[in-house]
C-alpha cells in the first residue's frame, strides 16, 4: 500500500517539476486534488479500511498531500515570477534613449478635450479657476444648497477621509463657492478638474474630470444660458446646425434647472452626433439658486447668473468615438497611439 502511494507521489512530483506555465500547473492541481483527483480517490478509500489501517494510511496520505501542496506553491511562485520577468522584458522602455520621430508623445484625449473646451469658453470671456481636490463638507455640499439627507452625501457615493472631516470633491462646483468668497461679481469662470465618486463600470470611474461654469452679473437670464451652451455645443462638435434642447430638471444649486440634449442618430451600430431625430444627454445647467448666492454673501436682488457642468470623458467619448470610459486610465500605449493627439498639432490648433 505504501509502495503504491510512494510511486504516486513521485509521479506527481515529476508532473509538477515539468509544468512550464501556470495554466499547466493548475491542471495538475485539479488532476491531483479535484473531485476525481489522484489523492482524492485514495482519501475516499479510507472509509473501507479498519480503524488502525485508516489511521496509518490517512497519515501517509496527509503527509504526501502537504508535501505536494508545498511543491505546488513553490512552482506557482517560480512560474509567476518568470511570467512577470518575461512581460517586463518584452514591455521595457529605455527612457534614457533619445526619442525617434515615430516615438512622439501623444496627448490623452482628456487633456485634449479640456484644452478645447477651455479655449471655446475663453473666447466667450470666461476665466479659468482652480480649487483643491480635498474639500470640506461646507464647500462641497452645504454652500451649494445640498441638504443633509441628500444621497450624494452618503458613503456609497462619496469618498470621505479620516473622521469624515474631509472628502474627495464629488464635483468641481466648490470652486465656484471658493471663487465667490474671494471675488465679487460680475464674473465669468470655468473650473476644470478631477472629481471623485464611488462608482466603477464601462461608463463610470472612481476618478473622472468635470468642467463647471459660472456667470454672474446684473440682468443675466435663461436666454443668456441657452445662447452660451448652444454656441459651445456647436463649436465643440463642429456642427453649425447641431440641434440642442433643454429639458426641465432639478439640481439643489440651480433654480430653474435643465438637462441639455444634443441631436444624434445611429450609423450602423455607432451613435453619431448630428441632426438625426434622436437625442443624447450631455450636461446639466440652470440659474444659480438664491441660497447659493446668500452663502457666498452675494446680493441676489442685484445679481443673478447661470451655472453648468459637463463631464470631460463623456465629451471625449462622443466626439472621438471612444467606447469604454476605463480605457482613459489604463496607460495603454497602443490605445494612446490610436486615440491620442500630437502635441504639436494641438499647439497649432489652440
């Protein structure tokens, strides 16, 4: 009986030694310890033995089992290290080498899109304002008229830091509050930057980019907002007659509020931007809520204005036909060579 197990042990050891990749090693593990595995079958036979024989053979089998498990772990580490080394060797880039003409760096579509959007709004008189990624509750929620019970304040949506005293901003709207605390209207600003929410799939990532806009002055009304957004959409998508519509909506920091749709149509299996009878939502907007102005110590009887917010990745996906949001952050050189933008062409364009 012990000779049979000894022979089986040597056979398994030889198989493990000859395994040349992780897939092969995994198949050996199943062959040995699976439901109908070599060791499993011997364990099943123990029930038909006497108590004394069961103890003796059971100990032998367990010793073999432990030894084989140890060999499997060691081989797994060796094969895994080898695969990592091969991958590193294959993908290695010598950063000390001078770049060749075809090694020109490319701008990520996010960088390109932010530059394009910023340029368009700069032509309309908007200045760029920036703020911290780590915010407090007041600037991120309270001063924007977001009530304590609002779902956006919950842990499933917002990344809170130690003791919940600070958080990663969920939008770039806090930049509007911080700007109004320092500069009084009239003013026109856009606030591009990173934002963070606890979400991840093909159309959501935990970190993404937004551009918020704010215009405050005397006698600003909804027609100014509509004209601004329509001009932006048509210039950004480079379609002079692009249909743009405003649907009533709700945001705590604007009243009235609206969702903005642009015209689109299906071309085979792709969604194309243009006049085609269908609509696609791209951003939200509205007239700044009087309570937001009050928090910023701005006289709402004298000043009023509009605000809007748009996702940078969404704009880039629609304009440049990028199907998966997650690909923006995977650092894939092949993807960047396909969807990226020449630095020099970008400088000339902007």
